[in-house]
């Protein structure tokens, strides 16, 4: 159908030749700019400083140092050892987190309450569950880097603080999500067992766990992948592993060492991502 | 596997599979995990003795005791407020930079119609993956060399890492958008940029917004700790006061961090509900 644009149909207004909403758009664009200004001031956003010779020269020297990455045998052996330590810190931390998270998840899961089988949950168990939930919130809302900073002060430099930091933060995340997974599934088998007089641990092992095992494992594998990433970062505050070596090389402006370690780190993250995706596909 | 189980349910005399046989995937998985855990604990020089020693406990106790008395002098609170605002601005500006860079990279990284040659797709995807796989904190330490100590390096670090994350999500959203409106414009000879602005963008905008809000929430958490390496905000203050063992100040900063994160969580939850309704 062809409608001539120039001549309006009788009784119709001519089609808008301009954006009818332009007033609103201009207003919101200006409001956004007005908000942006204080942010630029607060963050000292001065990109031109990057191009000044004092800043540019060391940065360029550091970057040009990247290009042959350092690849001699001794250094690569050290990087391999530290990479394993990063993986080991993540794994050990996650194992301890699991030891903390499983009891807390069992304590805070609603399905395993016997008093809730007949109407409302009794007061004491409800209070205990809420307290455990708050504890989990506190554990996971302090970032692992802060925990690591605290533990480095107490136990000194080294992997112990990294393991503990990961254990505490990840126990909070795992405990919360485990309890949610347990509560959100089909509860029929569990309640049947509980109503017939089985203990809560029995009901968990024979009904709740087999039903949700795949989902729980899949989430744990995903968190292991996250733990590897964060254990590399924890090294920057002195908790051992690849991060600590990277920090040391960066402080000496040794670009070629940093380049090797960055490449190894990217490969590690990629590998962990692949392994975790493969395992989770197998579990689904 | 499932077919076998179903067949077994009909045949009365068939025995269940053996608990452990060489093809049992779960057994190998469990064995692998146990070995990994054993080697991890075995090869790390963990100093449990030192951690569980009375001195360490006394130190922890002292730490915790001092943490319970946050510093509340008005001068310090003013500094704290400034640092909190700085963290907030870092996260918001970092996210904004990431949206711009991410969108700029998402366009070449997406194949929008069947005949699209998308020559740059694999190269930009590689770049996005590289940006994404380096954590903010490592970007920040790298950028400190060029940008110097302060919030600017932190903002750029947040921007670079988040650009990798958002770019990939944006590219996927653009590729998955319904192709009808774009096709209708394209057959009339409308150029690619206008096809994007008038057909693709309006369709994916809500999704892009919700990804952005989600990442902003993440970035506030990240911005709070980024300062530990000297990149501004609450984290820099925290590292400073904790380095001097001023636990009262440290405790106030920690409370401010938790409060900031809770505030943003609440805001983002509310805004997502508002967007959904």
C-alpha cells in the first residue's frame, strides 16, 4: 500500500517527520551528563595523563618487555610449581569450605525439620535456622581478599592464609546454595521417610541426597573453578601461588616474566573452565 | 545408561549393575577428586601448628576485640564517606566504560544474519576472552604502572575486565535477537548501522540493561577490594589502616563496605523488579 507522505489523508495529522520523543531523550541525556560529571571528578578520570611522557615511557618500556615472554627452563619450572600451588590452594580451600558448608546447609534446610511436617516449625528450630542463615550471610559477604589480608597478619605470608580465606568465603556461598537446592527440590520422598520415623540424617542420605546429588556436585565444580581464579588473585596480598610471583615480578617491572605468567594464568582459567563445563555436562 | 535402567525394571531377574566396575564414571570421578584433594593438602606447606597456636589465637582474639570498637570520630567518618563515594563512582564509571567498550566489541563479534561474513568474529571473541580471563585486580596492578596510584587505575581495570564479560553477553544477546525486523529493513537497502539502531538495539535493550545492572552490582564488590593494591576507594583505605594495625578504623571501613554492598544489592533487586513489572 502506498501512502503519499506529502499530502495527509483527510482527518489525519501529518506523520511526524521528527522523533516525537526527542524532548525526553534530550532531558535524560543531559541528566546523565550532570550525573557523570561528579563521577569523573571523584575517580580522577584524566585519560590524558596516560599520554604524558612521564607515564607513557615506563608503561611502554614495561609493555615492550612483554614480547619475548621469559621461557627458560628454571623459570618455567618455577611457574609450573606455583601454578600447581594455586590449584592446590583452591582445592584445599574448597575442601575445608565443604566441611563447614555441609553441616550448616543441613542445619538450615527447611525440608529436614520434623516439627514443620505438621504445620508450623517450632520456635527453637526456626531460630536456629535463622541464626545459621545469618552466619552464612556474614561469611560470604566479606570478600576472600579481606579474609586473606587478616590471616596474612596472623599466620604470616604463605598458602595457609589463602586456604583459610577461600574456606571461609566459599563455605558461606556453598552453604546458602546447598540449602536452597535441598529446599527447592521434590520433597515427597524425604517427608515420607521422616513421617515413618526415620532419622533426619537417614532421610537426607536416602532421599534428599540421591535426588539432588547431580545438582549439588555441579554447583561445587563450578565453585571450584571460581576458587582457582580467586586463589590466583589472593597471591597478590601474599597468600602464595601464581599471584604472589606475578606481584613480585610486577614490582620489579619485569615485563617478560609477567607476560609468561599472564599467559599461564589465562591458560589455567581456560582449562578450569573447560574441565568444569565438561564435568557439568556429564552430570546434567 | 537410562535405557538399561528402564529395561531392568521389566526383567525381574536382572541384577543391578555392580557398585564398582571399570566403566563406572562416578567412581573415577570420586577417585580423581580424592587424589586431587590428597595431593593438594600434601604438597602445600600449611602451617596449621602456627595457625592453631596459642599466640595466633591471642592475636586473633585481640584483632576481633579491637574490631568490635569501630572508630566513629566525625573527621574519620567524613573521610570514610568520601572513600565510599569514590568506590561507588569507580564502579559506576567502570561499568559505563565497559558498556561502551563491550558494545563496540560485541558488534564485530556477532553474526547478525545468515549471509553475514562476520570476518572479525573469531578475533574479537578472542580479545573478549582475554579481557575477561584476567581478573580486575590483576588489571589494576598492571594499570598502576601507567596510571599511577589512585582511583583512575581501578576504574580502568573494572572497565577492561567487565568489557570482556559484557561484550560476550551482548554479542550473544545480539545474535539471539529475532531477525525479522532487521531483515525487513535490510531488504529495503537500509544500511547496517541503521538496522542496528532501529531493529536490533530496541529488541535487545532490556536484556543489555539487565546484564549491565547485574555487572554493576558485581563491580561494587570488586571496587571495594580493588584498592588493596593501591587503586583507590575503600580498599586503599582498608589496606592502609590494616597495615598500621589500626583496627578501629579497619572495622569502620569493613562496616562501610558491607553496608555499601547491601545497599546496592537492595537497589538492584528493587530496580530489577521495577523493570520486570
